[in-house]
C-alpha cells in the first residue's frame, strides 16, 4: 500500500504542473490592448457664386400653309431663308436647325384642307441684345418664338469658384463641431464632390430699354456642395 501511494503522488503533481503550463496567466490576458478606429467628423459644405448671365439662347420658327405638302414646304423654305438672313444680320451666332415637319390640316368632317409646314432654328446672342434679336425675327416673319434661356459664358469657372467656397465652408463647420467636442481638426481623410445646381434666372423689365422687347436678366446663382471627412485630434 505504501509503495503505490508514493508512486501516485508525483504523477498527480506532474498533471497539475502540466495543466498550469498550458493555461496562460490571467494577468496576461487582461493586459492585451483593444483596437479602435480613428475618430473623425464628416460635414457637408456649400458654396455659391452670383453672376449676371451674358448669353441668350432662343428658338425661332415659321409655320406656312399650302394646298399640298410640297407647296407648304416650298413656302416655308422661302420664309425660313428670310428669317435666317435676318438673324445673322442682327448678330446671332450658332444658328442651327431644330426640326422640320409637315402635316395635313383637317376640317371638322375629316377632310384634308391643305397642309402645314414648320421649320425652327435655335440661335445665340449676347444677353443685352436678346430683345433686338426677337424684334428682328418677328419683323422677318417668325410666328413662333420661344426663350430666352440665359447662361454665363464662363459657367465652368463660376462653378469651380463655388466649389472652392464649399470646401472652406465645410472646414468652418467641422471646426465648430470639433471645438464643441473639445477636439481639434486633423487631416482630411476623404472628400467627395456632391454636385451643384443653377436655380431659375430672374427677369425684370427695364423701363428705359431701347428695344420694343425689353429683356434684362437678374442674378444667376451657381451652387456647389462637397462632403468632407476630417480626422480629429
């Protein structure tokens, strides 16, 4: 009995020692650091630039009647030649055909009563001369006039200026948020252009305009927005 007891005790101690060696100390597990993402703040900045448009785009057309489709088209061609010549004399540029069409004119009883032909062109001119061009077109026989659509010849530069202001606005907003949180701004980690827009142009009448069709553009606002993410320190 004594001999068996002396052999069993060292074996038990060896098992206990081996078990302790395989299990990591509890203190070592508690000391492993936890990872975390970099703090950041994301804001949207807006920039706007105001400018008076300097270009006008308009559409001019003539509708002509004839007993046959061929007669209507021939009459319309003659009228359009006169109109295009008048537009060029008035200083229009980028004159381009928009559409040409011909269709039968029906009476109430469903009988064809001749044909109608239509031709329309677009033209561009300086915004301050838009009224003059409209008058010249009407005098030349245009019976369909639409527009003007006003724009700026340096629209791309205006948008880039608005975009730069949007980035400045984003930084100012981020600085306010960071200060309120007791932090400071770090580097920009990401930046996305969100696009822009051009609100409708305002028109106002000019009492002293020399043209019989006064057209005076108001201010046009070009807007750009960006989304910017800043690291926080």
